[in-house]
């Protein structure tokens, strides 16, 4: 847990304890979004092989979108009276997931690995929706919109690794 204990106020309608808890949940999501945008850019630089250009060019708009999600999340944290943490050290210290393992690899290997990353980020976003939705519909709405977009992009990724029967076929690097 990150512990947003630096808040002396929060948004109207929430008590300080609830505001801090929502900020903690959002801080975890901010770390995940910052990690995701860096991971996507890393894959963008390291993807090779068949379908290179389509995957390379597909990733950049998603990087921009995830950066916007991180900004929105950080601004909600700040609105709640808590200082958002966006440094690389904070991400590494507080994260609960492993670093992205691929370097230079095929398009299908990167897509398979990114599909797994998206699965985890989306699952954690859904858990965050359930938690913040109990007290803060604004944060809930932010996370719902982000999750919708993340799920859509995961579908784009999965189109590369889904066979005609609808089965996912992950490729290992």
C-alpha cells in the first residue's frame, strides 16, 4: 500500500480517510499507467520482423493515450489533496509486477507479451473501479473510461494472435 498520508484536505463530499484511500488506489493505477506507457514505447523500439511497421505505428498512438490516462489520474490524485508520485523510483519501489522481459523480438512475441501486460493492467483497473466506486463516482468514472479504452486496444493486439476459431495463440520470445 502506498499510503497517501500527506493530504490535509480532499474533495467536497468525501471525508479525509476516504479521500486518502481513493488517492492510494489511484496512485497504484498511476504507477501501472506510467509503467505501461514506457513498456509500450520499449516494444515500439524493439519490435522486428513480419508486420513490423504496422505494429510499430500502432503502438505510438496508444503510448500517447496511456500518457493522457496517467495525467488524468495524477490530476485526480492532486485534486484530492495528495501529491501524486510519478518518478521512476516510485514506480519501481511500489509496483507489484515484474519488469517487461523482452528486448528485440518478433512482432508476435511482443504482441503476446503485451497482451499479458494488458490483461494484468485491466484486471487491476477493474478491481480499482470496484473499490473507488464505493465512495467516489468521479474516480470510478475516470477508471471506467480508461478500462474501456485499454480493453479496446487489447482487442487490437489480440487480432494478431487470434486464430479463425477465436483461440488466442501466444508466441514466446
